[in-house]
C-alpha cells in the first residue's frame, strides 16, 4: 500500500481510538461527581505506526489481506493507582454494551518472563462511518502506574537493542519488575488511607473553587 492507502486504512482506527478515549475518560468524571475514588487514573491511546504494523505482520506471518485480524492496530491504555482497581475496570469494560470483549490475557496473574505485567482485553468496536458500520479490533491494556513505568522503560530498551536486550540488562529489568510489584503491594496495604485523603483533597478543591 502507498501512503494514501495506509492513511485511508488507518483513518477508522484513529476515529475509534478518539471515541473510546472520550468514553473511558468519562468514567473518571462520573466518580469525581460522586466524590468517590476513581479506578481510572488516566487514559491514553494510539494507532500503531505503519512500520510497526509491517514488522509485526512479517514476524507473525500475517498476509496483507488479513492485516485487519491484527488485534493491536488500535490501542488504548487505562492507568490505575492500585492493583485492585484493575479488577474493577476489567468488570466495567466487560459489562459495557458499546463493544464486545473477544479476547483477554492476564499478564498480572502470570507475568511474562521479561517481567512484563498488564491486563489486556481485545474488544470488537462497532465504528459508525460515512459508509456504514465497521467492526474494528481494539486492544485495551489496564495496568498500574508502576507497571506502566516499567513497561515504558522496557519498550525503550527493546527499541535500543532491536529486541535483543543484553542478559545483564534483562536481569536488572526483572529485578525492577519485582520491585514495581512490591510497590503496588505496599500501596494496596494503605489504599484506604490514600483514598480517604484524595477524596478529602478533591472536596477541598471544589469548596475553594
């Protein structure tokens, strides 16, 4: 495909990401209106670059005419403060009526050998276009801030070393993953106190406004 064809192909995915970002960010606002702890800290989204799509298609032996079967061309990431929030968000997403969950992978219960931790859902999203409805696969990753910090560093190192991270760096990454997991555990232990403090601070901001 040339650039114009790629732009046309990716346009619906970009629209789907923008729509879902608005919808999922709205969850946090609803909790704020109720002066309650939001399981959603923030939401980001992106469409996979063409070079990354081609690289993955080659690695997974996906022919070009089946490229739409790739589950993460469109991706969203939901960040949570606490591990417990991930379960809340997961159940919330599974109960929604505006898309259907078609796949899920729990890399928290069974993290990858590298140390990667995250919960992945793949949803089928019915996008309304000028040519009618188009069903698109979208990957939604749910993780804590600590998990995301680790994953961001690992992604950068994978890019630097073209996927062949030196063993000594891999070992340190694994140790860092364990440290991030311990941090999440410690935050869970004082979750109640943190949430009470945040709600009190939120109310004060509203009163001062």
